[in-house]
C-alpha cells in the first residue's frame, strides 16, 4: 500500500500511509485508538472502495482497485472484523459458505458437499464441532475459529484480523494465536491489529506503527537480519504515543481503609437465566469505601459480570437472595431506574451493544442518563445538553470534530470516554466499571485510568472488574477474587501479586 490517504467529513483518517507485507508473514499493525488502523484495513479489503481514497495498492505484484469486499476476496484477501459477521441461527456449515455456496450443476446447494468441506475446514482450524451446530451455541473463541474456516473456504492468501483476541479468554487466545502461526507455515500471510503487545511480540514477524493517520515506522520482531535486538513493549509504546510512558498507571495516594463504607453487598445470590439449577453468583458479600477503588478478578465464567449486572437493576439472571446497602441503608436495585436513583452507575463490558446508541451523536449519548436534570418546562433544554457534551469533549479529550459526531464513527477509546462521561454526569455515588479498557490502546488506557483515579479522589466508590491482572494491581486498593460464582479471596494492594491472585482465582475450579 503506497501513499494511502483517506478523508471523512472534517477528519483526515489516513495521510500518506505506506505498508508492505511479505508472503507468509505475520504483520502486526499497532497504534492508539483513532490512529487509522481499521480504516487502512477497510481500504485494503474494499470496504472503502477504490475511488474513495488516494494512493495505490499492489497485490502479488499487480496494481489492484477493489470496489467491494467481494472483489478483494476473489483475490484472496479476507478481513475478519472485531464484530464477527456470523448469523447466529444458521449452522456452522451454512455460515462458512454463506455467499460462497457449494452448488450442483443445476445451481442447487449441495448439502453433502457443503458438510464434507465444512468438516475438513473445521479439522484444519482445530474446532471439534459438528458442522450442523448452530453458531449461537458456540462461545466467542469458537466463533473466531469459524470465521477463519470461512476465510480458508475462500482460498485466502492474506488474512486480516482486527482485534482477534479482544473478547477471548487466555485459553482461547492461545489457541487462536497458535492457529495463526500454523497458517504462516502454510504460506498464508496475516495482518493483525491488536493492542495486546505481549501477543504481538510472541507471534509477529514485523510491526508497523501508525500515529495520527501516518506511518511512523516498521520494526522487525523476528528473524532480524541485523544484530539489533527485537523491540520490547516500551519501544513499541514509545513509537505509538510519541513519548515515553514511564508509568502505565497514574500516581495516587492509596486509600487507607478508614473512611465510611459507601457500598455493601450482602449474601447476593443469582441463578442462571436458563439453567436455574446453577448459581452464577453464590452468596457474595463485599464492601467499597468512599474514595476507594476495589477490583474483582476472576477467570472467564467466574461470575464477575453476572454480579455487576444483577446488582445494577437485576438485569441478568434470576435473583434469589441478598441486599444492597448504600451508606448503611438498604436500597432497592430491583430495576435499572431504581439502581440509578439509589446512586449506582454501571459501565458495561460491551459498550457497542449495551453501552451506546451507535447511530446517535455524542451529545445524546452523554445526556441519556441525566435527561430529567436537563428539562426546562418539561422539555429537554438542547442548549444545556450541548453545553454539557462540549464540556466533556474537552475535559475527557474525546477526539471528534464536534459533539454532533455519530458515536459509531469514533474509535474504541473515544467511545469508552463517551460512556464514562454519561455516567460521570449522572453523579453516582458508586461506579461499577466492567472491563473499562477492553480493546483500548495504552495511551487511551492511561487517560481513562486518570479519569477513574480522579473520580476516586472526589470520593466516589469504584468497583473495578478486569481480566488484566496488571491493571488491577496498578489501579486498585483492594482486590476480591471470584471463581464459579463465589468470592474466594480478598487481597490488600500491598500484598497482591499476580501469582497470589491467580491462586485464589483457581481455588474452586476442578
């Protein structure tokens, strides 16, 4: 890709970007949110068609001009987006060959051939499922493997993966990365967009860094012909953000544990919404003090999100027992409005589905939780609403041309800042944060950490759920651990290590 320039109204997303990928190479693209990574891949794959950008693309030595995804796929370039493009109610086989059906001479789908080929592709990607299995019955990790099988069915030569492990647990991530390495041995090149620098250094041959829509540099990670050492994470980060990040987390005065208890959850028990024999949250009790950041650590399926969603309006599972107390007084959180009225706010782990209205603008998304306070004679005061949004755009450093920008067009980090702005303006006493930095680059993470630290300094009680143990160790005053729906430990920051937390997280697991 040579001198690629792409503009949207009011924004130059790419400016003279160059990218070279060798045959059979794993090439990582890194950069902060909004650096232009996904836009560049959408240009390459035909999502942004030829004519909508400047510059040229050469593939296998020939100049190409893709006007659609189908055109790029015919040449062997297949993109797997962060939001998987699978139809949940169709089978694995139907999804693999959707739009690429195996047909007989009369144009009718040949189901025997479809199932045979699907079985071979599933074996190739290491997925032990029947091809007739509905995709809705698979976890996200297995759905990623179906997407790769779908790409292999199109005789892929260059596979593009946008944040492929963002929603996966460690085991599924490792399986996916091993598969990408196997594809490299088969001569298939891969481009990976990822914020997980440890994964990039583990499998990538080359890393290209983008910043502010420009190519900064390409770094050789493996098979370096020179004697120069492979770049470490700090080196890549410095290139991404244009400065040294001497500290990954903001300095703060740790909570001394003497202030009043703001949030107390007692004996909270919730059953699975379908399998009601199973307790997803089992007799959980915890406290969060004023100005304290309390973490919850646990492996996938430990019950962390189920606890948060059920406490915030009982929006998950079937409530069985337990109570919520704010400043010593029992409060009702039976519904989301009741939980909000009591002083709770919840930033969901899935901002695209549950946290944002992607087709509306920044202003409306920020005001959603505070509309009663913006009324004037029973009608929302549009001027006040815009003024509030503009204030948060500045204070939260939301990168957008204006507060009227559609939220779906923002980068992941800026979308997360919009969600946080909404709940900060709602002025809660307790802020529950569920994976608040998932899919966000290190620079934007630091900004969000700073916001969270500022909220704690203002006296808010913060409950912080994360799958990243270094994040919990860097941000939290105390950390609870969960396994199979139960609390298995409580560790003070001074005593906490990754090894100790992991020991508690696996305590009840067979």
